[in-house]
C-alpha cells in the first residue's frame, strides 16, 4: 500500500486530496492518514493542508522498496524488493530467500550490515546510511562452472551504472573489484546453490562506498563522494545498477558470454599488467594476458608458461 501512495504523491503536480487517494485505493480516509504518518516516520516530508490534501516535499535517500521501484522500469529485477534497516549480511538474506523459492530478480537492500561479507571470508565495512549494500537473486540456466561469468557481468553493470550516475570511471580489477584511481570502491560477491549439473539460484552481492567519509573507509579504499567531492543519491544508483544488470543479463542470455567478456576487457585494470597473484596453494608472477570463456585469468609467467587462475588476490607490479 505504501508503494501505491508514494506513486500517487510523486506523480501529482501539487496537492492530492485524501478523498482521491481513498477512492483510488479503496481505503478509508483514516487509513490514508495512518499511512501518511508511517511515511513521515520513515523520513518523507509530506505537507497536509485542509481542503487541498497532501503534497510530497522530499523523500529520504533510503533504499525502501517503494523508492527503488519508482520509475525503475525493469522487467525482471526489482519486482520484489526486501528492505532491512540492519542485517548480518544481505547475502545471508538472499540465500535464505533463494532456498525458500524467491523469484528471479528479487532484491535485498540494507541500511547497514553487521557482518558484511567480501571475498575469501573477508568482511565488508558497512557504515549505516553511507553505502549500498544489496544482493540480487538470479535463476540462470547455467552449469555451476559457468556461474563465474555472472561475476564479470555484474562488475560491468556496476561500472556502467556508476559512470552514468556519477560521471566517474571505475575500472575492474579481476575478478570482482571496481577501482577508481587505484582504490577500491565496489566489491562483488557471487554465491550459488546448485546440483551436479544445474544451478538452482545465484546470489550476487554488491557493496558500494557511495557517501562514505574517508575516516570510515578501510585502507586502500575510496568512495564516490571522496572522488567527486559531493554526495550521490543511493536510491538513484541502485535503480541504475538494476537497469544495467538486467540489460546485461538479458544480452548474456540472448547473445552468450562473449559480449560480456568484450566489455569486461575494455574496463579491465588488470589485463596487460605485470601482476602477482596469490592463493592458498601458490603465488605466480607474470603478465595478465587474457580471460577465458569461464572468467579465468590467464597469466604468462616469467618462465613463459601460461597459467589459468579462477581465484586469488591480484597485486599489480607494473
């Protein structure tokens, strides 16, 4: 119901009477008043004038379902959105909902995370009201070995959304970090539930340092605010991420992974560089020369041998 009331308020030039809303939504005037009070408690500035009705003066920059859905215009992503003030991790919620049968395109957003997760068991700093902490549930027709392609797809989608909303150019550090000026601004995490040859669902987590001040950022990280010296609307950026992610997901399904790989390579900060990549088993130094069809990084080692890595920490040497 709040979604519908917000829709009325945002699409009305001036005031709209309680009677109009009441008749359109088949709800009592007392019910309208109650919902208006709830919206005010959430941070909406709603003016009420006798004989004129209600007018929305401003909306909070919070990832409420009704805020994100306004003018979203997607076909799959964001039809169902869950909002939390605080969670352990949006990925935990996404996995729980995925196991319960949540439909493809379900989105989970939170104001803060107490145990936000990054790659390799690391934590993701999630100061309240400063960043974007979201997860998306997809149900692609893929084998488990192909899911890493979706990590690359999500990185491309996030980079393009950031460029469109902020004007800042984010580059992709393999496999799933976005950097601005060599500092991390976005982390992407992909987890799946699968059978031997079939993916049941994939949860894609996206964490973005949007308006996070420097003193709340970990070392070697930055935020969009820090780079542009101004605040950005988190809601607007979430909408654009969902649009971009859906566009690339549909292209991926129709045209295959090659179109994603091509764009990923254009945005890569890793390819062509001399790097050191480490995992629990080994450390390799060499030139990052390509990614293959399943997203693996190909490194020509200093001895001339080409090695493929599916995971690991990358440090650029030159």
